[in-house]
C-alpha cells in the first residue's frame, strides 16, 4: 500500500512524497496498537467485574468469623455458641470442628475439645494442627498414652504455621520429648 505523505526537505521546504505505509493490522500500525490495548483493557475490566462481583457467603463462614471475633476477645461462651451453630450448618467442614475444639480447649472444656478434634480428624485426617491440638487436650486430661501416638505421628517438617510450632513444642515439653521440641523450634 502506498500513500502520499509530507516530508520535510532541505531548507525546510515541504513536499509530498509517496512511500510505503503499514497495512492495517501490520506490526507498527498505530491502529493495531490501539485495538490490542483496547482488547486488553476490555478483558481486564471483565475479569475485574467478575472478581469484584458480590458473592453470597455461606452461613457457616459468617458464623466462623463471628466465633473468631469473640474468641479473640476471650468471649468463650459467645465463641462456643457461634462455633456450635457453624458445626450444625456446615457438618462437613473440618475448620468448623477445629475452631470449636480450639475454643473448648482454651476455655477448659477438655472432653468436648477431644470430641471436636476427633471429628475434625475424621473429616481431615492429614491435619497436623488438629492432631497436635487433640494431643494437647489428652495431655491436659492426663491421658499421656493417648497423646503420645498423636505427637509421634507428627514430623517437624509437617508443621507449617507458627502456632503449630507452639503446640508441637508444648506437646514435646509435656511428654518429656525435649529433643523433638528443640529440633522443631530450630527448624522454625
């Protein structure tokens, strides 16, 4: 495709010349850049709208959040109430049983904590933290023989969260497994 364009000549004179012009859609064509940029912006807007679209939250999730808020303020009765409701609404969600068990453990309801952590482990058998929390509940009740296999089944490399390290070190101390506790803390 050839077009006429103005070119500055010697002495500032302007003259028309014919020269090659980019075909629409060819590399370097300003319209191509514009169309590509517009397509990218349109796609980004669609993705943003989809991500930001309000989604209904499951009732159990809202109950867990309410329970967490109350637990953070040491409002154990309110926290336990919200977690119990969450377990009823979401009986197949291990995080609800874990939260309930943790609230029971923190508030001194050890038998209830055991039941909640056992149910959590039925739903999520690979949960290292639930295993450690159940071991702590057993240890608080003086059930060392039940806690030891749970603790022994956890390797320091399985621990992901700082709070899990605290529970692991607590179990190690209560079980007189000080070398394991030191190794876990050293790898943290």
